[in-house]
C-alpha cells in the first residue's frame, strides 16, 4: 500500500502537524475517482473556540467528503494537509485510525454542560462509512457513557443503520440528529449535491428517527440566493419537516470561503449563468451575504415555523441552534 504523493512544491518543505501525518497515510482503495487513505491522527476530539457556535467540541470521523456538494465550505480543511486544489476534498478521503480508542481517552476533557457536534467538517455517514464504520465505533463508545450532549449532522439516510445504537446513546445522553436538506427538488439537489442521497430519503430518515425515539430535525443550509430561497420552496421544506415529525428546522444563508468559491462560482457559470455575475459581486470582498439578507431569511423561517407548528426551541439543543441563526457566520455544523 502506497502513501499519497504530495505535489512537487511541498517535497522540499518540512511538513508539520496534520500535513505530516497525512503523508504517512496508506492507500486503502479507489472508486469512481475517489481514493481512500488512512490517517494516523493523535486526537479525535477538537475544541471549538468560536463563541458563536452552540457546541464546545467537534468530532469528524473522516477528512474530506465524497458527497461533493458544490457549495461546501469545509474544502479549506484539506489545505491543512497542503492540498490546495478544492476538488481534492471530495476525491481524497482520509479515514481516521483508532477513533474510538482516542475518544475513550479524551472524553474526560468534556465537562458537564459542554456539547459535542459530530460532522462539522465532513459527513460522518458518507459512503466510506459503509465500509470502515468509524462513526459506528464512535457511537458504540457513547452508548457506554452517561450525561453527554451530542449532535450529529448528516445528509445521509445511512444513519438509520445505527438506530439501535442511537437509541442506546439517547437513553443516558442528550442526542439530536440533524439532517441537512437544502431543497426538496430532487433534480436540483442532484446538481448541487451530486453524490448525496436524495432529499426525500433524508426527510424519510427524519421520520424514521423520530418514530424510533431519536430526536431529529432539519438544517436548511446553505440557503442559496435565487436558487433555493423562494418563499414557496422554503415553506415546502418546513411543511415536510413538520409532517415527518421533525423537532425543529432552521436555515442559514450561503457562506463562501475563497477555496469554496473556486469550485462554486465556475459551477454557477455553467448551471445558473444568469446568477453568476450577481454572486461574484456579492462575494468579491466578503465571505458572507449582507445582514439584511440574513434577517429576511430569519424572519421568513420564523413565520413558516409558526404557521406549520414546528419550532427550533423544543429542546435544549434546538434552543442553542435557534439562537445562532441570526449570526453573520454560517454554522460550522453545515
């Protein structure tokens, strides 16, 4: 098994941290332009230092995400491994080694009242999870623990595979599973999120989880101006979430880092050429949309939640998420 070769420009540079560890990764397999590598990490639990985030700790079982969402903000995380091509994020997936063992050692750092979010920079139920089961191993560790607060974010219906474990985790811990659904239009979703499960499968997952006693809701993020932000489309999503028994739904507008813009803007030129210039102007100097846009989406979602009798404040975790929706920064949960 061969280690991943790095670009010529980095060979003479002394790599440190995660970049150096990545060079020691062993190739596991390949599939439809995707390569999988081991990642010998030294830590699984990461402290979140932003006061705006509704959680204290994050867990990402993998580095990179095969779903290839065109708007994905997390592409920058591969830059820490000296990979500057944004496409590498969806084609070179790193599988963290000994995740459960590391978590077992590190959970002693978590204090009462501190929450943990899993899936902030990679989907914990992307296709690689079917084979490597890193996320399942992590849940098995949590199922033996008490009094933790855990939130999981995913676009995948694969999460229903672990309903048995999620139920065990929820018996003695506070648990919420967040399904990210940007649109109910399957054709549009296939363009925006090429390898992610269909939105109807995700909404059905919300129903199945809640019927099994696992608290689940919907994240509508990012909201894309001129593409997914019409009142009709957002209301359809809120209505469907309520019908599925979702505990909450909230939305946040697009947040576009330079590495993500390098993928997303050319995509717009091809798929939505009439919007491309507007996006380039909006994001030419800032990664965030104007506060007025955030306010409009926030007010619209509040109205729709009230209309369809669904909230973001029925549970403690939901309250934390709801409080952040007015932030200028898109949540790292997405």
